[in-house]
């Protein structure tokens, strides 16, 4: 096992099933920036003190992918042991807290493009995943720098393209880069480079609620 000390100075908070995904994704952002991305799933051990606290953690890799270049972008668990992870080239489904994965690929043939005109030259670039349960998941990213959102009702076996905006040459790179569902409810938000999107039906349809020259990358 590989142990690396991690130090946090943060206000008092409790890690619950509702905020665990957000907590882990924030940590993954740090891990990717510090070239710690080869350890795909992280295990945390914290020592907490009363009031505001300092957490001293050790990180242990419980899954290392066979591809040395594979990284992860997002984690979305719907139970303590079950969830989905967005890797660079595939979506992983785990039932044992990230120790093993069933790989779910997004291919040309398993997507219903829903009458959208899509640039398939580079395939689908994965930026993240949101899992409501084992069957219903959202995968977001882009087709040829055109922001796109896919919805699956069979656990990543097949997908339907439910949102897509074509490539804009005035923006050198555009993708749906982040997505949140506050309280894990029906209402959710997503962002690409110049737009903010909203859904009120658990991600089945999306509307642009803000558009302009601002560059949006992450939601908190």
C-alpha cells in the first residue's frame, strides 16, 4: 500500500452520505493537480478534534487501473458501497466501494443521438458522472468540443443524448464541465464554458438559464 500524508485546516463539518461525493470530488481535484491521479480511488482516515479542527489523513490506493495514463474526473455514489466513477475513457460501476469496477464504455453504436448533429470524430469526452441509482445515470462532457449530456436508464449500457450545442470556433474549448443536484433532488445545474444550465426533472431535460462571455467551470 502507498500512504501519503494529507493535511486539512477546515471548519468543523460532518461527512455524511449527502456531502461525501462533494468532499471526495474536491479531494480528487487536488489529487489531479498534484499528479496523484494514478491512485484512482482514495481511502481516508481522519483524526478529528472538537470545535474547528485539523484532519490528519492517510490516503491508501485500493484500485489502480492497468492503464498508467487513466485518470478520474468525478465520483458519484448512491450508497456506501455502490456508485459510478468517471474515468478518462470509460464509466466505472462499483459495488464494493471502489475496489473493483465494471467498465461501461460510450461508443458510437450505443448512443441514441436524438436527432442532434454530432461531431463523432473524437468520440465522447467524459468530464463527469451523476448517479441517482444503479440504473439511472448522467454522463456529461462533449462531442468534438460541443457541450453534451448523456442519460442512461440501464446503468450505462446505452445512452440518449439529451443536450448538445455544437462547436463554437470563438471558444477554443467547450464542454459540460460540472454538474450538481442540491440535496440530490429533481433540480440540478450544469455549466459549460459560457452557459449555465438547469433541470427540474432529474436531468432528463435541460434549459440554458444564463449565457454570456463569463467562463464557468465549476459549481459549488
